[in-house]
């Protein structure tokens, strides 16, 4: 049985691949030895440095053992020469150095670069974190502690691991890694057992340490986040069957507004003790780098903030957040929502209870009670039905899809389709359907608390709903199994009227003005007739109950004409035409095959209205 971890009992192996290459030039022998000396000076007593050198490095090869021992005094040094490869197989070198150190009986291992600057006393902080992990797991030397890299905040560079890591994995990292990805992979493996920590000790990586500086070798990245962690976790579970796994749930927030009050509230959500969470914020406005600095300064490694080079849109930003995250589960939140402080508890409880049987969870995004007829009209004509009411009605039951204002799914290889509008519309439905298709598991509705404020300071513009419809209309050719034919709605009936009038005027040289007037009257009458149907239904609904009488009537007309018809339905008609697609009379099944009765209800509702539209048109035409 090993003694408890402390800074005086930890024999640390510093794995140090070194090179004289600096772009197209090479550093001098003196400069390299000075860098090695700087690394050695930062190491605790009892450490040993393991150097890896390429066999074609004309500057480093002539350096003899005595010079290296002088540069690394009072620590021991072991040098190994490796065949040069392109791209540079750094992990292959590190694996061999790691096994050499393991054979020498070293207790802990850290991969460093010859260009790093370490904070004074950093190893005491690392030791304290390993002691904390030992107290929680009962396993001396188990886990991973990452340094706080000021060059790349929130990213687990330079992890330190113990002997058990080498025993489990036979080296530093799987041979699939070349020179990128191993550090976050190690951190993520131990994160699944609540045994990964960021420590306050700071490190600065000089060359290639951030997004702006170019590294000294060609970077080779592999897609490791979807499969390799699962295998690694299984290896740990086999070696340490008594360890309890934790839920890893990252919060992903795409943000163009970069409203610091809302983002800070999200960063401060209470995290359950049995959960590991990092908030990943993608700022979609390159002019708001100040927000990144402020958030990183306040929350440190709990938040990872990235700034897009341009305004890429919500889907691209969510995809980048998915790429940044390596958690098993992700919770998408919009940058204008107000989630309950305990929302993560709700999702973690659901994941623990049913996570093995579902692909994700959807909570209701509730709007505040409408304060004016515009917001009331939107709710009265059910444009936000799938935001909250449908989810609430399907608590602990399967739901077809959910909006990304609040959506939790397993983090798999599925990404948002960039063909959808940058501002959103349809991409959430498509994403949910593809996640379910890949996992072959349903989405489940749960009761979580999250408030979404009304847009545009409580006076939503109808172009927002037009944009949604533009994206929604793309779903029909993408998912023909969820498309069906119905009768003309109000906007389609108006379009048919306009086409018929134009054809009549082309065939008749007289009465053009009269035909135009009749066409306008019919179109106005169709809108009014459709509003009458909506208002009639509205008076028998219980939603927005505090709007009564003339206010309810006015809200119903605004919702029907301005938001539903001139927003949503106009978008459904015109957007496909712009794409040279014919989708008139085609509808998308919002229940995605889960409730066929809804299709029959839609057809019957549109049949009744179309009969009224046709009768109105006939009366005007013959009058």
C-alpha cells in the first residue's frame, strides 16, 4: 500500500520531447540548454527528466550526457533518441518515455514542453489536488490534475497522472493519437469518475500554446471524443470496479448578444456533487472579445469561452461548442434564457434514472405571461406550442423534438446542419431527429424550469416567425416520411386567387382594374375569414386566460393575421419558391409520426376553412 500523496513523497517524471526546430530555423545549443534548465528549476525535489530527441536534430544530438546533467541538476536525466516522423509522432515518443519512467519507479508523470513557464510552487498545488481526489476515491495517485494554462483558458493542458494510469493504459495515451488530443482525452477519462481537477497553478505555453501562435510541428488531430473515451472508461471500470462513475454534463451556449448578466447567471448554475460540468460559451461576434476576457477572469476553468472569427450563426456556434466539449451529455441553452438555478439537478436526476434508455431530454421553455396583445396573439394561435405546452403534456413521455432554447442530448457525432438559416428555424427538429436515428432511442419530456423572455422587448417582429418558417420548410424534402398533403391554407388560397386573377387578365383585354379590385377583396376576405375561425377557436381555449373580451379578440386577430399568416404561412409558401421547390399543399408532421390523429385534425381544419375561402371567392367573383 502506497503512502498518502504529498509533495515530499511524489517522485515526478517530467516527460520532455525537445527539438531545436523553430519554424525554418534552429535554436542554438545554448538556448536549448537554457530552456531545459528553466524547466528543471521549476521541478520539485526527487524529479527526473526524460528527454526525447529526434535522430535528425543536428543541434541536440551532439549535446553529451554531462552537459545535460549540468542543465538538469539536481534532478536526474534520461535521454532517448527517436526516429523522426512526419507528422511528428509526439505521443509515440511520450509513451516510450513514460514507460521508461514507470520502470524506474516514478510515481507521477507530466508531459511538458521546453517552452513552458511554470508558476513558482505549482507542485504543492498539484499535490493538494491529488490529496483531495484520494480522499474522495480512496485511491492514492489515481486521477488527473491539469494546470491552469493562461494561453488556453479552460483547456486541460499539461495533465499530471499517477502510476495507476500507466498500469491501466500501458503508457501515456493510445497509439491512435499522434500529437494532438491526448491531454484533454486523459482529463476526460478521469472526469467520468469525478477524479479530474484543474488546479490554480498557472502555466504559460510559449510556442503553439494558443489559437494564434503557430506550433513547431504539423498538427495532426483525430476525432477521439465519440468513441475512445468510452473504451477508456471501460478500461478504468475493469481495473477499478468499485469506483463510482459521475455524470458529465456540459452546458453549451451560442451567443451573439454576449449579455454578461445572463451569461454569468448560466455560469453560476448550481452543479450537483455527482456531476462534472463545464460551461462552453461560443461568442458569435468577434467584436466582443472583452466578454471572453471578463468571463475567463471571473470563472477560470469552470467556463471555456471561444470567439468566432465572424458571425457564423447559431448552428455553426453550437457545432463548435459540441467540438469543444467532451462530456457524455450536453445541455443547450440560448443566450437569452433564464434557467432555474437548480436546473442541472433536474437533468442529472433524469440522466441517472433513465439516461441509458433515451437519447436526450426536453424541458419546457416557458414565456412570461403576455403583457400586451402582440405576445398574447402569438400564444393564442399556438405558435409556441412545442416550446412549453406540448412538453408539459408529455412529462416523462416521448416527445418528437424540442427547441434548442433548452435541449439536453447525448453528445454524439451528430452536428447541426448548416443549410438552415443562421438565425434559426428547423435546425432543432432536424438535429433531434438525427440524434434519435443514430441512438435508436427516444427523447423524453421532463419538468425543468426555464423562462425565455419575449423577443424585441415584448413586441416581437413577425420576420422572426417568417425566418423560422423558412427553415421549417426545408424539412419536407429532407424528411418525406413526415410530409403529407392537405387543403390550401389562407396564404395558399390567396396565392391561388392572385394567379387566377393574373390568368384572367392575360386572357381579357378589359376590366383589369375591376379584376384587381376583386382579387384584393378576396385576399382580404380570406385573411379575415381565417381570423374569424381562429378567434372562434380562441374563445374556447384556456391559454392566456387573463386576456378577455375585446383584448382577447384583438390579440386573436393580430396573432392570426400578423404572426401566423403573414409570418409563418407566408414563409412556408415563399421560401420553397426561392429554392425552386414546389411545396404548395405540403405539410410537415410536427409530431413526426407519433400521433397520426394530428394529421387528420389538420386536414379537417384546413378543409373547413378552404370551403369557406372558396365560397367567399365565388360570391365576390359573381357579384
